[in-house]
C-alpha cells in the first residue's frame, strides 16, 4: 500500500495526457481504444494510478461505481486528500451508476465548500484530458466520497446513514485432466492456493458457473453449445457447459436481478490457451475492438477467471 501523497504525486505526473487511445485505456483493456463513447477513461486512469503504487485495496475497474462501491463511503465534510469523489452530473443520488470520478488533491468542503481534484477524461478536450479541477460541492451535480486503503490512514467506520451497495460473488469450477478443480470465488481459490484463476495447465473440458445469468462454451467437437443457467458439477447435461472435448471459447452474460441492491452488474472474464498468457478481458457478451463477443481465439483453453464489476 501507499500513502495518499504518493498517489497524488503519481496522478499529478500524468497531467496533460489526452485522447482516448492513451496508456491508461491500453493498460486496462489490453488493446487500442479509439472510440470515446465506448472507452471513457476517468476510472481507468484512477485504476492505473493505483496499480503504479501497488494497489489501494480494490479490484481495478474502468467503471466509476465499480471502484467506489468496493470502498467505504465517507461524509462529504470528512473528505481528505487521496479520497475519491464520484460525480453524477444530472444530480441523481444513485451510486450504482455514476458519471465521473476524481482524486482529491485538497479539500475545504467543511469551510468554503470547494475541493481540488486530479481527473482523467476531463476538461472538454477531444477524447478527454488529465487535468486539475476545482469543484464546488454544493451545486446541481451529485457527489459522494470514498476512501481507498492507505498506509498509516485508519480505515473509516462505515456510516449506516450513507447508502452502500452489495457486491455479489461469482463461483465457478473447471474440469481438466480427469477431474473437477477446486471452486473459485471471483479470483480466489477455495482450495487454498494463491492462484487467481481456474486451471492447471491442461485443456479444460467442462466449465460450471454460479451467477445470475448464462454462460456457454465452444468446443472442438461441436462448436458453440447451448447456454447454461445452472451450476451443478454432477449434472454434465444441464449443470455445466461442455461435451467432454476441449473448450476453445467462452461467452457469459450477467443478468442483474436487483440493481437497487447491487447496482448494475456485468461479468468480466478472460481465458488463456495451453502454454499461453491470458487474452484481454471481456465483459458480458459485448464486442471487443476486434468484433468478438466471447473470450478465446480458437485455441485450446487451459485457464479461466471471472469476477463481477459495476457499470
């Protein structure tokens, strides 16, 4: 972990970078990003900064609410340098879907109501700009403040008067080398290893997943198989995806059951082929920059991971 000042210094060193196809988007998405409507980068910038200092206690996200709703919300007047601020420009107080995020550099909210930020994708420039902004807290737009995990900064006590959202979990298992491997919960192995993915280097023949929505696989024997909605490793017909041959593609879709409780959720997932590195992450069945709406390139898959993100 880092100190707030270290994070602010890293963020400040990026001031002046502009355009959608920047290093923050390329770092996060793993490919060129030219469409500003598809790749807004205010949250990707903050995630990149957090990664440069070794992480700040949350899973990186290109979604504002995907970052903030992993953290403890603090009262406006308690905001301090190093906190994040969430904005909704239309004034709505929904924290499950937010418009913009900034890193607080200084705050006088308790006095004048003003605070200063370092923000990505701001300032009205084509494709956005990394810049300092001065904001006023008591205006038409909505703000909410969140504190990352820092060295030497006590974690704030959650305030029940400030609404928070639940983050659901995704459970999954893969069948490889003649057996089912231990269950994964998001990117945590319940079998006790430090692996952040499901797989043992051998071809995967079945995939079972537990989340609200559906998943399907492409196999060497039969191509794309029907969607699966259940999670039961003892039912190879309806409780998991696969036909016993090697899997070469995976497609998933998260169907948010209660957005008022969790915010709108997508499933983010990725695969790696035998002997290869992970490909770029996918979200739901959204097409990537190459027009694909699934994970994989036709090779035999040996590793898989998935986790939920807010959008």
